[in-house]
C-alpha cells in the first residue's frame, strides 16, 4: 500500500494497531509516534481522501466531532495549557489531524512543534507509559 496512513488505518481497522485509542465516527484516534509533547494524538481518516473539502459537509462535521471529543479527552487527562490543532497534509496527503497538547513545562511554548529539534518532538516515552496513556485517553473518550 503506497499511502502510509491508509496502512495505519487498515491496521487499526483490524484491531492490530498498537497505539489505537479508539475508532471514532470518521477516524481512528491513535497515540502519535512523537510523544515529546505528552499525549500527542493523530486522528487518521478511515479511508483515503486528500482534501477535507472532498468530504461531504456531514462527514466534515462528524470528523470535527472526532477532533473535539479527542481534545476533550486530552484536556480531561492532562489539563494542558493549550492544544494545537493541525491538519496539514504536507508530507502525507491523507486527511489527518494532529492534536498536540502543550503543557506547562513546554520548552518552546511560542513555536509550533515542527520547529522543535527532531529528538525533542519524538521524546523518549517508554512503551509501558505509552500503553498507560492509550488506556487513559480511551477511558476519557468513554470507550
Ligand atoms: Zn491514504
């Protein structure tokens, strides 16, 4: 499969994605590979579409519901200072949202995380801590 997010969505759909938080109406909520900012989530549209505008208005509304429910879960779990909502598609043109909690100990609070050094974005979270986060966020989503 050529699109890496189609591949991730397929794994999530089979229940084989290790960092699946929940299947939502239009997307799979995943704990992101990068955990520099703790709780960074990525919502991946269930099937390939390059542009949000290619979705019907109803689907766009349901996708936004996915975004706001996930953000509410992040707020419940972490109480972040803010959440950055980013739907870019510059590197992988498959509709996905980055929901990036920005915490009180944020080392560069004025910058988008894309300006952080690569290793700071990635963080050094252990798998057991990642699993605990997935579980907490899933619980906060009511799943
Ligand atoms: Zn795709």
